[in-house]
């Protein structure tokens, strides 16, 4: 297992939890979708919508029917991952020690110092730690599979990275993204217009939640602090003139059309004697970026090849 890629991605994508709705069984539980032998019910969708509300408090502004659709699409992605993984492994589970390591990072990110306090926090939000562990297992094993499947296609040039570090300003950008697919220029323009309208009506976070096909959509599009030198030349050129709070127009990438927003900018404290350390960090970042692209492309391809039956 490549812990650097899997661990970083799992922490970022999962962040916190999934919902255990204690009162869910009072509702009528209907089967909404069937993907192979996996079903999605009204309770699943309700739980996911509650999860997204906890993850992004601003999501409450979104229309209920729209939120249910977002939640359903989120579950579909997870079901596809599960179906794919179970073709090559017997169960979706990783060891508890590894799970605890990720959970510790998760609760520290939101200012909770101890594991016990975190479990109390989850209970207060009708969440169960076991569901968090299941989510961690799914994302960990998916990212491990993506690494094994696509690592040979990752293109990294150490000399080029070193040159970028020496020639470019030492800055980090806090970025959010919206990734969407389109089969033609006309379709991309129409989708972008809808996204623009939702950015103005809601905000970028909710627009990402509504429209993004990337896993980061669950987090309002937040992809964290990115070293400016780790960006591709095309994206660097598109984003270099933007100010904090501004976003790009759609950028065509291998995994779809990408909109990037600068949330914040900060200077790195890196000294010249940290060059080798910085090179290693940028290699890791660029590797993760390429693997994330492969993950999105592969997941969307799997979705097209599966039969999703609405019941």
C-alpha cells in the first residue's frame, strides 16, 4: 500500500463521517435504484443528505429535491467503487490501527483533541464511528487500487520540478474546484452557465456540491493548499492572474472541464537548504494530482458501463 497517496487522499476526501439516522426506520424505506446487486434506498439517500449537511452547513440553503439528487449521485459513486473492489478482494475492510490513524487526523483537523471527544461529537450529530470506519475502508482500498492500476502512467520529471522551484515564486494557493463533464463545446457552455448562475445564487461551495463530479464536491470543492509549482503549465497560466476570491473559466483536462477558485494565498517559508525536501513534496503532490485524474476518469468510465436501474 502506498501510504502517502492513500493516507492523504482518504483524510481529505472523507474528513469526517457518514450518518446513522436513529429515526430513519420511522420512514417508509423504498428501493430507488439498483446497480448490479447493490441497492440504494430512501434511507440511504436521507442518510447521505444528512452527512452532507454536517460536512457543509451551508448546504441547508439548497432546495430539498436538489439535495436529494446530489445525495443519490454521491451514493452511486460509492456503490460503483464497492462493486469494482469486490471483484478483486473479498471484503471492504482495512486494519483498525490504520483507521485510527486517519480518524485521529480527521478529528484534529476540526479542533477535537481526543478520540473519545470525537466519538461524543459524532453521537451528538447522530453519527456512528463504525460508519466512519466503513467509509475509510472503502476510500483506502479504492485509492490503493488506483495507485496499483495507474502508477506506471504517472509522468514525473525531477529535473523539471527542480527548475520550476528555482524559477517560480514560492507560494501556496488554497484552492476549490468544480469538475464537470461535457461531450461538446455547446454542452460545456450551457453547463458552465448553470454553474455560474449557482455560484451567484448560492456560492462556490454549494455550486461544487451540486455540479462537481469529483469526490471533492462533497467538501464544497475544497482541495486544500496546493504548491503553485505543482500545477501544470496550462493551469498555472490560467490561474496566475487571479486574485483571492476569483475563479477560472472552464479548463479542459483529461478528466473533464475544471473550474478553479483561489480561496487564499500564502508564502512558503522554504529555505534554499530545503530544496530536496521541497522537490520530494512536489513529486508527491504531482503524483497525487495525476492519480486523482485517473481515478475520476476510471470511475466515470465504470459508471457508463454499469446498468443503473431506477425502480
